[in-house]
């Protein structure tokens, strides 16, 4: 199988999983973040369920190469810098404001109506603004 | 409701299998913000068609399920200012922090990446803060 077919299949499976798990429903996501209200644990099950196959997959990569050839991603860096922390905080604030993160924003596009579309366009604008922001954080902490 | 957890777990396992397929097949980390963002800011370098194929799958599969009669609702706010602020922060934050729920969360935590775990702690904490703050205001 070539890499395009596998990417399409992975995307379809990812989209179906996001859809079936309820993660395209902002009420479930905001319910998980609302720890002082009526807490909804669904997201924890989604995250836990997703980590299990990936934990196995990472172990399987040892001493092997990807099906299409090339090499697996390098071992993760342990570098905790300002970009990681500031980026995660900005992302979390936006996530808690609407209840959508990038995957579900894409997966719900067909039924998210104008709200979904406005969110996606704003998200793309934010992504365009990221490289200069990264450079700014680098120079501020250098 | 207990049934929500079961759907969550089933959907989560599918997400994990999708990430495993993308890793073992294509040798790439399945992070939604990275795959999309690399196309948007031009940092994708190669792999462009692979990213587009992935995104087509993500958007098309739920559309098919929806067309087959699955009743779903995102229940997203109709407030344009909130949608714009939330969207910009998510797009900016995931690309500055180099990952989102799928990249740092699913793919990072499963390989015991310190960066993935620290990022996940911070974005969940900030998300809780936003929910609590907005509930006080709105």
C-alpha cells in the first residue's frame, strides 16, 4: 500500500473515532474541563482508549522501519521551553472557550454549521500567526 | 451516562489505531495540528499530498456517518466573538507549543514523552481555567 492510501485510511479512522467517541460534541469536552460542575469523564476514556494501541505501536517500532520505508520519528526531546508552556496554555484557553481542538474541528466540519466554519477559519489564522510568535518567544528567552 | 463512556472508549481505541497505522505505516506522528498547520504555514516540506489525504479522511468519514443518518450536534456556541477568540488561541497555541490533544496527548503520552505530558498538563489546566472563568462571566 502506498503512503497516500494509508494516510487516507488513518485519517478516516481518526475522524470516525472522534465522531463516535463524542469528542465532536463541545458539551462533552467542556463537561470534562468543568471539574467544579457536573463533571463528564468521557474524554478520559477516549484518551485512555487511544493511548493503549499507541503504547503498543511505539514498542513495535524498535528495531523496525515504517512499511513505506524511511525511519521512525527520533526519540522525544525532553526540552521544556517557553514555546511548549506558552503554546499549551494558549491552546488550553481556546479549547476551554469553545470546546473544540484541531481534530474535532475538522471532523465536525460537515455538520458543525456556521459556528464550526468560523472556528476553523479563526484557527487557521492563529496557525499563520504562530511562526512569528515562536520567533518572538525565542528572542525573549534567549 | 455509562453508555457515553463505552462510546468514548470505542472511539478512543479507533483514534489510537489510526495513530498506530500512521506511525507504523508512514512513520509519522499523527498530530492534527501538525498535519494541518504544516500545510498552512508552509513548513510541510514534502509529505504535502500525504497530509492532504489524511485531512480528506478526517473530514469525509464523519460526513459519511452523518449522511447515513447519525444524529449529531456539536452544540458549539453561536457567539462569533467567542468562536474567533477560541479558534485563534487554539490555532496559535497548538503551533507555538508544537502539538495538540492528538500529538502531545495521544502520541506523546503513549511514548512517555516528558514534553507531551507537560504540555497536556498545561492545556488541560488552562482549559479548566477558561471554563470556570467563562461560567462566572456568562
